C-alpha cells in the first residue's frame, strides 16, 4: 500500500509539473502573438504617423539629417499653404458634386433593377442576370478604351456628366442588393398587393428600409470610389473646373522624389485622407460588410 | 394578365440600367474586339474617314514591342511576389488576431485602416519615407540633406543608405519599394476575409484536437488551413486579378513618370501600357493589349480555380 501511495503522489507531482509547464508555454506563445501583432500594427500605422508629423514640421526640421519623431514647432500653416497650393477647395467641391450625384442616381438605378430581379417575373430573367454577372469578369480597361471614344463623340469631354454617367450601373451592387431583397419574405409583397399598395410605395416603405445596411454600404463604397478615382478622370476631365481630388493632388505635387517640400505635400495628403478616415471611424462596420463581399476597391 | 403587367413593369424598372449597360459595357466589349483586329486602328484617323484592314498585326506588334515586354515583366514580378507575401502575412495576422481576446477589436481596426486610403495619396507618403532629399542628378558632388526615414532606420541598425527611388536607383530597389507598398495596401482586405473565415470555423474541431493534445503546428496545418481554404482561394484569386491590374500604386510613388528620374517608364505595367496607347490615339494597340490582359487574367483565374478544386475543402 505505501508503494501505491507513493505512486499517486508522484503522479500528481507530474501532473502539476506538466500543468505549470503548459502554462509557461501558453504564456510564452501569448506573449509572442501579442509581440507579433503589435509589431505589425506599428508597421501598418507608421506611414500615417509619418504623414501627420511630417506635415507639422518646418521645412528645416524635416531636412535635418537626424529625424525628429515629434515636431519641435508645430507648423499648422503648412495646411493652409497646402490648401491653396493644390487648390483643394475647388477639388473638394468638384469631387463632392460628382460623388453625391453619382451615388444618388446609382442608388435609384440599383434599387429598381434589384427589385425587378428579386420580385418580378419576366421572360429571360435568369439569362439576363447571368449575362450581367458575366460582365463582372472583364477588366475595366477593356471598357475604358471604347468609352473614351464614345464620350468624345457625345461631346462630354471635361464635363461632370462624363465623370458620373458611365459608372452609374454597377452589376456588383445590383447583385448585392438583389441578394438582400430576396431575403425579404414574399408574403410581405403579396400582402401589400392585396392592400392595393403600389410597387413603388412598397419598395420605398418596406424594402428600402429593410435593406438599409446594404444601401449604406453601397453609398460609402460609391463615395469612396469618387474620392479615389484617378485613371478615368485623368483621361476625360483633367481641366481646372472639373478636376477630381486625387488628380488634383497628383498634379499639384508632380515630384515625389528629389528635393521636395515634403511638409506641405504631406499636409495636402493628410487633408485628402482626412474625410476617408472620418468615414472609416463612424461607418466602419458598413464598409467592412460591403468590402468582404466584393474584393474590389470603390 | 397580372403576368403580362409584371413583364412590362420589370422592363421599365430595368430600363435605365440596361440602356447604360448597352452603351458603356456591352458595346465596348464588341467594339474593343473589333478595334483590336483592325490593323493600326486609330480613333482619330477613323473619324477622318480612314478605313482599316482586318488582321492580327496589332497583337503581333504589341507582343514584339519592347515596352510591352517590360510592362508584362513588371506586372508578373509584382504579382508573383506580392500575392504570396501578403497572403501569408495576412494569414499569420488573422490567426494571431483570432487567438487573442483583449485588444482584438482595436488591432482589427488598425489592420483594416490602410484599406480606406487613397492609393495615390499614401503612395506619396511612402515616397517621402524612401526618398533621399537632396540633389544628386548624376553629378559628382552629391548633396544628401536627409536620407529619409527608412534609410535612417537602416543606418541606425548598422546598414548602409540605399538609393531606393531617386535618380540612379536600381531596378531591384524600385521593385522592393513597390512590393512593400503593395503588400501594405493588400493586407487589410485579406485579413478581413481570412479573419471572417476563421471566426466561422466550428470550435468543436479545436476542442477535439485539444482532447487528442494535437500540437499547435498540426492544428494549424490540419485544421485551420484546410477549413480556411475557400477563403484562401478567394483572396489569392482576387489578389492575382488585382495584381495584374496594378497601376495607381506606382503612380502614387513614382508619379506619371512610372520610374526614377533617369529611367521613366521603367516600372510601367500592363494597365499603364494600355493607357499610354490610348493617349496616343492608338486604340487598335490599346485594345489588343487589353484583350491580352483579359486573356492572362482569365488563364490565371482558371489555373487558380483548378488548383483550388483539388486543394480546397468545402
């Protein structure tokens, strides 16, 4: 018997030893995981940090051979200078006009199309829908070449129209909203029909409110698209009166290498990025919901 | 009767979308193919009444064009480097994020931040970080005012200053900068998708592994990766598609020059080639290049889906 007693205590000792060993390993792994994540987070955040502190430095401080990580004198005047140098006011207005109008029109078109695909029966519906989805595979550049000639023929060069109309229909948004509409039970629609509610009223009073999160996602992505668009505006509307924010930023600061006045340039970059950050802070969940299903920017 | 009413109603609702799609999506598909097969087609000359012969010369010329080959090379290099690097990093970060509780939300937000940025604007920030401020345009007495924060860090760690993007910089250095920037830019979307996938994996698998006291590495390779494989396939395919269309990130760092001051166009990509052709009114050449790009994307996507059919566990 004493022998067995001894065995159990040995066994328990082993267990506690093993347990504490596992605890140490677990703690070590946890520390490593956090260290890795924090290091990556710092790398991810660093460009933003560098943008902001550089934008607040004096040119002399920026040009010091040993960098400072906090501005000695805070030069808010860089922002005023950036604002006037890049003519940011005009660019903001242009971009907002294009963004707001194209978002509103795009929402109307998307809602109507998604409703037709989700609720109405008509010949060739499935075929048409698959054809639309198939166009999503084609790279946009292929369309741009012809659209460039088309808008020239329409006489749309250097107008707001050329920045808005060609991109009003997004098959992806129609698809997204159709999926959402399909989840709304058909009984609601039939009940509304019995009550004599018109389609448009039903759409506006029932479907739109129920699909609001998707509509918000679409709005944000569309606005971000206008804010970040670069290639198409450069081709078709690069005049002073219609220039968009990204093109304006790039045009105002053509040099990125060599001897550059970075504080002012970084201030301009920060001003252009600020609205995006604000949208991000307040509407993050809608952006993330829309993005995870799309795989495309804007 | 109701059916008939629904028919025309549906078409009315669809009409704005259909009209716009016909003009800006369907017509371009046919027209771009048409222009690609008309020899040396130019929109400007066509407007002047010139006619063009049918042929495949546009494709032959594009493929033989030295600039095109270099654009293709740049695009492929950026694709095959950035997609694996960013996918692997995103996977590690997503798995790490999934395994922690405190700080998870904050870190998740931080990692998503680069997504909501303007790739031209932040490209300019990266240029600032890599740029050597000073004047050295091939002259002997080069003046370095400040070497840029990246070089400062390298010096601090005991390395030597590298000319990343300035006059006289090497192709390799340029490419490294581009890869760093593109990976930085590609991470948020991939982390978001992979983390979403991880969070939907049934906890029972891990509990079973715990009961069997499976080592961490085996849990990762035998449970996490297989169950995550649909998401992995998704981010890899979209990553390749995006990678072949790389353009604005290079404009962000190098400007319209698409290369360092002494070698403009060195870093140009397929998309850049198409737009250059378009701007010189060579629609035939642009169309041919766009179709080649489409073909490449199609083939790569097909290869990807074939591979994933064998490897992905749904």
